[in-house]
C-alpha cells in the first residue's frame, strides 16, 4: 500500500477511528495521543497489509492495541465495556427524556454484563458501522460466528430489558 493509498483510506475512516479510540480512553487529550501513535504505527507497517480492502479492520485492531497499551502504560483502568452513550435530542419532552435515560441505563448495564467479545461485536457493528466480515477479521473470528454472536446478544439484551420492564 502506498502512502497516498494509505492517506485516502485514512481520510475515509478517520472519524470512526477517532470515536472508537475515544470510547476506550475516555479523554480527548489521550485520544489525540493514541490516534497519532496508531496512525504512525500503521503507516510504518502498511506494507504488511496484504489486501487494501481489509484496511479498516486492520487499523482498528492497531488502534485497539495502542489504546489498551496507553491505558496500561498510564495505569488507567481498562474499561470492561466502552460503548459511549448517544446524546438525547433537546426536542424530547422531560418525561420522554427520563424514560429514555432509564432505558439507556438499563441497556448500558446489560451491555456491561456481556463478555468482552460480545461488547466488541456490538461496538464495531453499531458504533463503528463495520460489516460482519470486517468484525470477524478484527476479532479473528469466523464471519458466521460473528453473525451468530450478534443475533444471540441482541436477543439476550431484548430479554434482559423486557424482564427489567416487567419487574
């Protein structure tokens, strides 16, 4: 992969990559540091990437590794689940905001109880908009395993939320 190809691919995924790293390190300054290390590392190792269409999972794997290394190096706790919360729209009524916030809390609590692999699958699929193939490559899992795990996790979350609603 040439530097120009690398730069073109990076421009396309930069925002997703930044949000992904931020969701792990939870700090803008730390995120800026980690993204620079991840980009430099991936730029230096770009020739190891055999297929250009696998750029996104490849660089996300590097970013994940560099984020964890940063947290360990700076003795910060590695978050068990690191899915950021969406901000609620200002147009929603106070009651709806409260209901949505409670539902969001329950959903976030349920996600935190999941295995790390399941959390990563949800994060990559719904936060980073990665395909099942890209997720499989990033997590070193078969694409069918990723699809099955995603389906089971969504069913599990749905049951957990419904059970909490009935309590």
